[in-house]
C-alpha cells in the first residue's frame, strides 16, 4: 500500500497545542508526577487511562508488545497481572527487562518506564484475584493465554462449564495465574509542543535519588 490506491497518509499530522512541560512542573520523585498525570488522564475521561503498552523480548531478541492494565503503583514499582503461561510471562522469566508505555494521546502526553520485573508473592496475587468480579476470576481459569485454539466456541463452552461449577462458593486462585512488579530504573515524560518542539524529561535512578535531564525532542 503506497498511496496509489487513493489513501495517502504522508501529510497526516496534527499540531500539539495543549501546553508544555517545564522544569518547575517536575517533582523530585517521578512517581509523583506520574500520579498527577494519571489523575488528569482519569479526570479527562480517557478510555482506559491505566492501559499501557508492555514490551518484552524473546530469546532471539525479537521484541513483542501488547496492551496490559496497570493495577497498582507505589515506590516499590508498578504492578500488573497475567497468566504465567502467557508469552510475556515466559519471556520475562528468561529476560526480566521490560518497557512500559502510557500513550495518553488526547492529552498529547506519553510516559515510558524502563526496569526489571519481579514476581509477586502468592499472598499479593490472591488478594487481588479475589477483588476481581467473579466472571473475571472464572475467565482466568478458562484461558490458557497465548495457546492455540480452534474456535472461540471452545472458550465460551469452557466458561459456561466453569461458571456452573463455581456457581456456589469461592473461585480458587489458578496456580498458573500471577503478577509482576516492575522495579523502575528510568522514566521519561513527553509532552507535545508547538512546531514539534516537544518537551522531554528523563529521570534515571541514582542510588536512592533521581537524576533529571531534559532531552531534545
């Protein structure tokens, strides 16, 4: 597809006019600024403001990306949950380095986290698992994530079977379901600017403190 079919994207562009990011807008700890931006994304009623693009790398150096929901964050790191048999979980078991991207396009912002993951404890996973809606708990049992299936009907039949099985009582935590905490090494904040003069600030961990640099757009 090259534009000869009448659909040419060469000149598609927009101007970034929502404002800038200046040094006096920054916080000492990047998670404080991230929390402020996340709250603003929620207040702006963005669709899935906690959605992040999670990038991992397989044993051949091939990158993979997918959208995952952030479920918790604090000074210990950022937390998400997944099937431990999934492609991302298997790749993280081999290579714990990870990248997270929050694409808040409507606010002309993005935030990138780089770090390493550690597995959550069973107690942490259990506490979150039982806070989910019951149908979501059952869904975790149904899907052997990233495995090949013949039709969608296989999933739907299994879901109905397990919904009947767990109709009474608590849904147990699957042994193959867990979570990861991302221990953050660096955070980059990007704010769109006029004339493509975007504002970028990079936080890098330095001992117990953070080193901050402004980057060229």
